[in-house]
């Protein structure tokens, strides 16, 4: 679900927009990151997936947007961004994501 249309985009391993069908995404885990502008924590989460070469969907979720409300609901009430989901599973914010990575528990979730 992406509202309004255009508020979400898929970014490839190199961080460039990857619009339209992406056959190369078949079998990859579905990464969703809710973000807003001027958000260093969002940039940190995005940079981790870029470093790992994992494409992800960036959902633009500024205050008051439908995407922000969706992020709050899906995360069980977390009001900050980023909020990260892997195959629908809530991972948390940037600190949670990096802690998971440091613990060696992120890569297994990303293995196709
Ligand atoms: N510990 C959180 C911090 C996230 C955070 O503070 N994000 C800021 C934006 S960079 C935020 O959402 N602030 C509250 C707001 O904008 O309403 C994390 O690691 O994700």
C-alpha cells in the first residue's frame, strides 16, 4: 500500500531509482523503509542496505501523511522514522537494525 501514489520508490543496490518491474527482485526479501526528509537515522538505515547490495522500497512518510500513519500502525505505535520491515516483519528503527546486524542476525533474514 502506498499513498499517495508516487510516495514510494524502489531503490536498487546502487541507490538509484528502479521504477517498474524488477525481475531481478524475484526471490529477494521484501525490504520496506519508512523515511522522511532530513533524517540522519533514515540515511543510516538506507546506507546499510546499500552497503549490503540489497534493494529496498523507500516509503516517504512525512508527518501527517498516510504512509506515516501506516508506519505507526504497522510498528505497534512507534512514531519515529525510519521504521524497517523485512518480509512484513517489523525490525524497528535504525538503532534496532544496526544492533541486529552487529549481532549477526540480519544477514540470515536477508538470505533469499
Ligand atoms: N532511535 C531511533 C531514532 C529515530 C529518530 O529519532 N528519528 C527522527 C527523525 S531522524 C524522528 O522520527 N523524530 C521524531 C519526529 O520527526 O517526529 C532510531 O534509531 O531509529
